[in-house]
């Protein structure tokens, strides 16, 4: 098996804040790392606007004991990069790259106006930063947030999507950002998605175990996007990456919170052992409508295999990217 630094295969995932990499896709990335695929995390902000979510850290002897709200905020900003590094280690990221913007805070809050925040960043400038990373890291697969974020419309999460789509398209185009390195065309782009099937399975497992579930009617009645799912990764062997990475973000995740930890790893695997993805763009074709992909690199390994003795060129000679219009947003 190829070790990660020598592997021609690379997946790059883009997240908004430290801790998003733990709650979305950690088992999938851990699995690919163990398969010898190089794994790269781009984190767009430092999470400066996060609050302390684990009040036990304010107890006597805890790192936040006796701090004023202002001191608490400063301490959080110092700790979050350390938590991110620990989480990335648990998951097995080969590379963590900060895009360098400030956390924009929740929608319509004053930090949205901070000149250094991600929300305020000029689109072409932010896309350029991401393009330079893509050209350096040379991923075949890019993972980002979807176009439908009604469930959690955080300005930074929306912006992750908004810069990822043009970055995917411009990275291989020499006309864009000539300063940003040799063009490199990623071949597939996926959106992360929470399957409604998963939500129901976890809800029912929690009811069976605890007699209650953190998913209320607001959650249960939310329209799903399951009909858009193209790709289902079996992550039973790597579910521990999720819980381990979440625990690494000790300031952001209360270890007693049933939302995160109502089921342990084995119970979660028994309830729903998959992570689901939407193939949004592909230059190597898409699965037939009645087929569910089980590998993010489906179609890519075959392309690489066609060119023995060569490191994967990445740059497509001319063919335009095939847009896979997978499901219309309601
Ligand atoms: Zn976030």
C-alpha cells in the first residue's frame, strides 16, 4: 500500500470552523487516510466567535475557572487551534491548512461586519486563496458544504460553499490566478449531507436506549435531501474517529451531551454505519441513477491506472467538466 505522502490520491475537505471536521465526515476521512489516500483539511476561520459549550470547564480547577467573559473569549481563541490539531491527529489528516479568515459569528450578529471576517471577504480573493492551496496539494476529490443549508445557515458555512464551487472550476484554468501555481483540475466535488434515513435511525436507537431523543419535531419534520445522495461510504470501521475528534474539541462539545454522545460508537454503527455524500461535479462521469457509489474515488483510480509510470497529471487536456445535476433543490 502506498503511504500517504507518496500516494497519488488526495482528498481535500473544506470546513468553516475548528470542530466542523469532527462533526461532518470524520469517519470517511479517517477511512481514506488508512487506505493510504493523502487527506488535507482546509479550515477557513479560527472559530474566534465560538462560545464555551462545556460549562464543566468553568468548575474549580478547570481551565476557565474564574475568568471574566472577555478573558474566556481570549482563552478560547488560544485553545481552539490546539483542539483542532488534536482532532486532526485523531482523524488522520496529513495536512491542516488555515485559510486565514476570522470567524463571522452567527447570522446578523456584529462580528459579521468585522473587516477580517470570512463573511466580508471579497469572493475572488477568497477563491484565489483556496485555488492556490488546491494547486499545491493536488487533490482529485474535493469535499465541501452543499447548496442547500437551510438547516444551519451560518454565514461561514454558506461562504465555504460559495468559494468552493468557483475554486473547483478555476483551479485548472491557467487564466485565473496566474500567481497561484501550476493549474490543477480536481476531478470530483462532493457535498456533505445528513441523510434523513440516518436521523430517523439514530432517533429510534436513542429512544430505545434512553427513552428520549434530542431530535425534536423541528428536526423530525425537516425535509430530507436523501433523493440527492449519490454516494454512501461504509464507515463502521472508523466511527471512533467521530467521537475521538469531537472529544478533542473539549471547549465546543459537552461530553455529556446526548446530541453528540447519546449513542456510543458501536451503537451508532448498529443504527447507521454510513456517511452519505452528494456528487455535485465530476469530470469522470457519475453513477447511474439507480446505483449508489461506495467510493469517493470511483472512476478516478481507473483514470490513474490508464497512465502507468506517470504521476497523475490532474490537468485535463480540454474536456469540459461534466456537471452532474443531481437532484434539484426544492
Ligand atoms: Zn461551523
